C-alpha cells in the first residue's frame, strides 16, 4: 500500500512527459506531486521547501541546459531524499541492497515507464520494521501460562432469539 504522504517532485521540460509521469504515479496511489518545467522552478521549489521531497523524478537534460549536474545537485541537497533521474525511454531498476536504501539515486538513459517507477517506489516506499513484539501466545508460553480460549458466541453484539 503506497504511503500517500510522500512528497514527489517531477522535473521535465516537456509538458506531455510531466503529465504522463504524474498519471503513472497517480495510478500507483501517489498524489502529492509537484511538476516543474525548468531547473529554475525546481531550484526555487526545493530552496523554499519546509519539508524535504521524498522523491525527485527528473530529466537530467533539464538541469544540464542550466549548466548544472542534476545528480550532484540531488546528492548535496538535504531537501531531496531520493532521486530517479533519466535522460530520455525502458529500463529495469538495478537491485539495491537493504543496507544502501537510505538515500537512493538512480540514473536512467531513458524516460522511466510504469514498471520502472513501480519498482523504484517499492524500494523507497517499503515499510521499515523497527522491531517485533513477541506474539501473545508465545509470551504466555514463556511465562508458563496456557493460552485461554475465549468463547465469543454470546456477546453484547450477538442477536438474541
């Protein structure tokens, strides 16, 4: 289930490409999306952000026209957590070990398709297990108690005939 609170920034100078990428993300359940068509707009949005963007999905050419290395821009900017960058069209996301998933940046030679974006979102939007609580039955067994069976046949919510 997607984390609907993820903040996503799409940067591409082609309006149709922006729309296509936004629709793909919407189809996956992501709606907090800000599309921009120039590096200046991208920079302005990132600099004025009160919270970091969880993902920048961006066209490398957009920044290179402004003389900026977009990959480096993302790496040094603390307001961009993850980046999926592309140059222009169908590729697989490389396998990324769990230990390296803190800030994921991937560069693609083409515009990502639906499958590529879904794979990347599965990497950055996977639930993190902070700890596990022992099961109730397991705890009871460890403490010498037998699990109590409960009969819920007659409760306040059952129908009386």
